[in-house]
C-alpha cells in the first residue's frame, strides 16, 4: 500500500535535509582548516623537541615551569570544553537561555586560562627568561603563545556568537557557526593537552 505525503511534509523534509547538507559542507570545509592548524602545531612541537636541550647555560624547564599553575590552566580549559559541548547540545534543542549560559561559562573559563598564561609569561620575563635568552625559550614561547593566540581568537569569536544568539536567536546560520566554533575549541583543547604533557610534564624533568 503506497502512502502519499502531504506537500507540506515534503517541503519540511527538503528544508531539513538542506540544512543538514549545508551544515555537513560547512563542517567539512572547517575540518580542512583545522587540519592545516594541526600541521602548524605539529611543526612547532617538532621544533620544541629539537631545541628542548638548547638552554645556552640559562634556566631549563625544571627551573621555570610551575606545574601547579599549568594544572589549573588545564582544568579550566578542559572544563570549558565540557561547557562548550553542553552549549552545542542546548543549541540543537533550540534552548537559547541554556546556550547563552554555557557560552558565558566557556568564555569565563577561557579568559581565566588566558590570564594565568599571561601571568606565567610576565613572571618569566621578569626573571630574565624571555624568548631571546635561549633557543629552548624561543621554542617554548612560540609554541605556547601560538596556542594562546588561538584561545584569544576563540574568545573574540565567542563574544560575537553570544551577541548573534542574543539578537537573532538560534537560527540555522547561528547554529552552524556554533558548530564550527565547537570544533575549533575542542581542537585547541586537545592541543593544550599535548602542550601540558609534552612541554610541562616532560619539560619540567631535570
């Protein structure tokens, strides 16, 4: 027995499939960008690995790194990844209030992470351990500050998304942008886990 669908149902189905296809294409294009970003960080990690021992009679990681501070940074960024994921789930339900609340929490946690990182940089510079002190410190500052610049860009993007969500609501366009942001934020969280493990934990060993 053949069932005939109403034209409105066909139209709704086409619209939903069109939104899904557009989100898939957007996601694929953004994955390509993230892949290029991963190649950038892979190069910086390789440079740090080569230059890790080139301290030029200056301080090494075991003398400079504060693991307690790095652990707090890691906790903040990982928690922000959780709140970002909850924001995406809320946006899929079209729950504007919850989405904006989780986005605000993500911003606060990211800002705390960034302030702790800047505090660490200021302390190291005050101690004379700037990027010009040794090849090791040049590699360290380049890698960690590049990640910090990505976090800063993410926070600016987050403010824009918060304003758009407040003004326009959770339209399909806004949800697509939230989807791309969530991919970006999760990737920089994964990169930070690598930084924490490879740079701070291993680098702090004498």
